[in-house]
């Protein structure tokens, strides 16, 4: 959707009307207005799932600090995202969207997914549309599938179906709960994708920011039975055709070595999210990112980052390891020029022309790694 100069143009999300004036409103602080709060709850939790302070054990100061960190940063993230809501309120007319499919049949918001289909393929009745399984980021405590509405639609407009699952957010669950959720969503795709015209043979994985760590562990569990058993995850032996990591959180060494750099201090702030993971991996070779990566049977990998991405070093580290492993990969590390920022998760900023170029590059990489649809010799 193009930017509208008219601040009074009315948009709507989940039946909540708003204008540009509403979403741009600020008193100079990062405090949401009551309407902005209502809108934010359509794509994330703010405080409705947070425990009461009185319910936190007195001897768990780490968890108490973590909950307050979540409260503050959800509001801060939402303040940044609400101003972009008009760009996430309409889909291109070349895409079909099917919403809130309950992949665990339990009615939980955390267990629903959306499917985006190229309209021409949907109307033709194509039965083998290549599919992107997309795991959203959000520091493990923020956002649901709705925040990637137009990003997913943009990928679908390039000829791929896109499946976007929700998963449990902290503090409602920890990292392994989230990993189990995305694994269950992947199983749903394998079991039910045919009914939505999705190919079971041409599945691609895309994930951004914190979602990239979930994507890495999901990929590991699909290709490493030892790790899957260690983490209690049922691997499905999915062979992803290719993987796309955008501003990925890919290096977790700080969890086991406090001297290792902690980008954005996220692992230290979010340590309660990883308590179970730490207990499972402690004393195993998987304490180190490199050991985990070398146990993954990687498909071709596409990565993007930038000089303004606080996780840039993670992408560079992963790229060097992939190169040493002779894994087919492609890195886009953008440099900011003339004062223009190229921030974290830049490809998701679909209103910016540069993000479109990046997404074109990722989809071109994916097209290179599509399997032939038939073994028959072409007609002459």
C-alpha cells in the first residue's frame, strides 16, 4: 500500500477503524494511546499473559526482572510497529489469504496459522505450489503471524505459497515449547498441505531475528535424530529445498559462556526462556553453535543482514562456518550510505524499495533450488 498524505483516510484491522493521525499520534514519549494499544493487541500480546508480581517466587529475581523487561519492551516494540500499520492493512490482489487455521485443534491463539497462496495458482487449481514455512521473530516474547501479513503476501506474490504459524510466546512458554509448536505446525503442513494445494516435496524455510534460532534448531531436529531425542522433538525428516535467514539470531554461545559477546544483551535478558534448553544441552557438544551447525545437513542457505543490524555478527559468523562446511550459501550484507539506515529485519519493511530488491534476491535463490517437477523429457 502506498503512503497516504491524507491523515484522515480510514483503515481497519479486525474491525477496529483507524486513521494515519491515530497511528502517528505521540506526545514525544514511547507511550501508546488507548487506540494504539487496541491495535497492537491484534498482532501481539502486551501484558495480558504476564504473571502477577505476587505470583513470582521471592527467590527468583532473574525471572522477576525478565517479566518486567518483557512488559517494557513489548510496549516499545509496539510503538515502533503501530506507525507502520497502514502498510500492513491490505494485501496485493494477486494473493489469496486463509486465516486462523488451528494446527493443534485446541483453539489457542498461539496454535493458529495463516496460508497465503498466489491467486493465479489457486484459481488454476495447482496441486504442487512450492511452499515457504515462515517462522516470525520478536525476541521470543513479541508478535504473532499478523505482523508479517504483507511480507508473507509479498513472498506469495512471487509464486510461492507461504505458511505462517503462531507459536507460544514467553513467558507463557520457553524455547523448547516454541520449538515444539513450530514442529507441530510443520507436521500439520505435511499432513494437510495437499488440501491447500501445497507441495510436500518443495518446502522452503524462512525465518527472521529470534525466529532464525528456532529455524536453526528445527532444521537440526529434522536432520539430526540424536539432537531431536535430546530435546524431545519429533523430527519429520523434512528435506527443505533451501533456507532463508533474515537478520538471524544464529549464535547462542553466550548461554554457556558469559565471555562470549551477547548481541543486544538479549540472551542475558531472556535467560529464563532458555533454562530448559540449557539443562538439556549442558555437558554435550551442542553447548557451542559451531558444534550444532556442523551436525546439521544444511540445504542451500540465503542470509541477509546490514551494518545497522545489531545481529550482523551472527550472520557473518554463520556464513564463515557454512563456507568452511562447503555449504551452498549466499550472503547479502548491506552497507548504509548517505544517512539512510538499513535496520534490523530490513527485508520485512516492504514499503521500502530496497527491501523489495532483497526479497527478489531471496526468491531468485529459492527458484534456483526448486526441484524439477517432472522427470519426463521435454517435448521437441
